[in-house]
C-alpha cells in the first residue's frame, strides 16, 4: 500500500477564538493529502481533468475527530487509497500532530470518476495502476 505524508502548520485563520482548528478545515487538509498523494504518484489533478476530461467528484466524506489541532501545530496528513474500481476511488486519511504523534482525526473521501458533463464514467486504463484499480 502506497502512502504519502504531507506536513504543514495550522494557520491562525484556520482557528477559532480559542486557537483551536475549526472542524471543517480537516476536510481541506484531507484534500491537501489527496492532491499530494496523486502528485507523488506522478499525476497532477489538473492533467487528469485537462487531458482526459476526468473529474473526481466527491460523493461521500467522513471525518472522525480524536483530538484538537491548535494554532501553529505542525500537522501530518497521511493519505492512501483504501478502495478503488474503474468507477470510484476512496482515499483514506490519518491526521496527526507532528510533535508528539497524537492522532487528531481519521477519515475518508469517496469519489466517482465523472466526465466533463458530470456524468459517471470509467477511469481510463492508463490510470488503473496509479489508483490501485484491479
């Protein structure tokens, strides 16, 4: 199983008055992990969209919160493909604080491959290995 790790710091704008990261930012951080997973595998989202007309449409998202991230914490987002077929892919995530390794959140996003007109389509065979499609 291929995984990637993306590191960054919690920005002030991502927190509330108490300095705690706002819950919706975790989904944004998952997106960072997903994009970097694809980039590390040799694919830019933009190329998939522009050259092949394939869009990854989010159809389901889940985030389980375990502990709070705070302003200026260094965060590590680990991303990997949990499930894939020619029609869909599910990315799984684990978000940890770098300093102590504390697990902050776990979750996934499920995507259906769609054409430019947003109709479900099959992933071209040339991308099967990248998305772990069997």
